[in-house]
C-alpha cells in the first residue's frame, strides 16, 4: 500500500513537473556553457592550468542546482545513476586518493568537483531524450561559436594569438587547440541534431559551416583532423543505413584509409608527422611520456593523488621538468594523466567504461538517431585523448558529455 500511495503522489506531481521542462533545458544549456569554460576562464584565470578563487565560489551553486534537478525526478535519476556506475566509481576513486595524495586538500576539493561534473552528465542522460539532448548540445556549441567569431573578429587582442602561433584564432578560450577541438565537437553536434530532428534539419545543416570555419581559422591540425572525422562519421553511418551496397563501400573505404595511414606511419613516420606540421616527437610529447612512464612505474597502483602531481612543485614533477628542460604543465595524454592521478586501476575502470560505451554505439549503427552522435564522438574523443589530457577533467564539458553519452547508451533505447 505504501508503494501504491507513493506512486499516486508522484502521478499527482507529474503536471507540476512539466512546468520544470523549459527550466531544465535552460539550466542544461547554461551549465554546458559554464563547463566549456569559454570566456569566463580566460577572463578570470591566468592560464588554463591555474585556479581562480572566483570560479571556486561559482561552482558550488551550479552543483546545488544539479542536485535539485536530480531530486525532482528520483525514479529517472535512480536508473541513470545505476547505469553510470563506472563514472561514479571513478569519481569516488578520485576522492579516495586524498588518503595517499601528495596534496590531500587539492585531491579532495577537485575530487568533489569531478563527482558533480559526473553527476551533471548522468542527469543529462536520465532527463532528456536523444533528440532533445542533441539539440541542447548543438545550441550550446552554437553560442560558443558565435561568441568566438565575434571576439576573434572584433576584439583580436582577446580572440587571436599573438605570442606564439601568431594570427591563429583562439576564440573564447586560452589557445587555438581548444578552439579547434571544441568546434570539431560543435560540428558533430549540429550534424547529429540535424539527423535527430528532421523538422530543423536544414537549419542545422546551414549552421554547421560556422564551427568548421572556426576550426580552419584556429589552424589546429588536431582540431582539423577531428573535424574531418566529425563530418565523415555521420555521412558514413547514413551510407551504411542506405543498404548493403553503400555499407560495403563505406566499410571498404574506411579499411583502405586505415591501411594507408598505418602503412605511412610504419614506412615513414617522420615524413608523415612533418607533413602534418609536427615533429617526430609530437612537439616534445614523447619525451614527456617517457619520463612520466618512470613516474607511473614508481607508484602504479595508487598514483600520486587526483589533481596533485602537477601542483606540488617540490614533488616528482620537479624531476620531470628538470629532465625535459621545460615547465611541463600536463601529461598531454589522458591515459597517462589518469595513471598519475589514481593509478592503473583507475585507467582500467575508465577504459572499461569508455570502450563498453563505444561497443554499445557500434551496435546502434544500424538504427537510432544516437549513433550519428555517439559513434563519431567516441572516435574523436579517443583520438584527442592521445595528445591531450581530456580524461577526468573537473568542470569540463567534454568529460560531462562523454559521461552523458555513455550513460545514455547504457540505459538502453526504451529508457533513453
């Protein structure tokens, strides 16, 4: 009887919850923009690796709003939280790392931040349908694109790089590579929104050239490659769904492209990298990775504490910077960064969650609008993760979108 009474009370509340729907959409869009750290980050922080006391005060109200929104829909959120267990486990491991961290205070504070970043992604997955969610994501990236265009064109002192990579656009972020990668995801979101919402297909197709233009203006080669994948991914999926003939051509073309790239990298890696505008050490990254592997080997099971390795100046990072002869700010690799923070167990859990979701996205290639977003998203994310520290980034749009996508895939079609 108690269960029936509770169900009846929730049925009575349902009409009132409908009033929340527009508010939830607005909250989702605003939080996505805040997590992109566009505009507010460069204005309030000296660089993207520093912290701002003002931003520290800004995030707790954001977290509180997310909690309130989750509490408004308990049954949906319970299912979403259960589906998102790998990401909650990772966040819990980040908080637990304070017990062995080089700086327990930083690990605790940033661990709480990554927990709420994860909760936001899980809320997105549990609350919105695929079609609705993809349009919210696309609108968020559209706002970022318009602001980047205006600031780069009208206020070049803020939107264009001057000290290095002179003339490259950076938009509302710190540097050009961030603009390139964010607009690659923006391109994908608009193409996916077009597939998921046929009534507004022409509108999203018409807007997609804007983030593509910004990727070109950023001169980011990683961003350009990611953008090409973002464009080709939905096209390839559409071809596969047209029939076996198109599927065969698409799959054969992908296999041939992969073979050519693999052969080129084996036969002449230096020439390939130089053709892409990179040196054979990926602008010094491989030198950093070699030193960091030694650091990981020293503490493989625990790491050095979430968020702590790079901020304790007299810790192991000192020797990394001495050996590489420059002030290395990050691992420039998501997987090494995670190993440094929470050890090999954290890397294994993250890999399980990501590749499970990638497999689920592959299974949906033949049906469902979500494939147009999810499958290319994971391909682009995995590519970027090899040269950028994109994993377990607190208050990060890319990390919250990964969790939202993976959790929503785990919910299954009936609940998503």
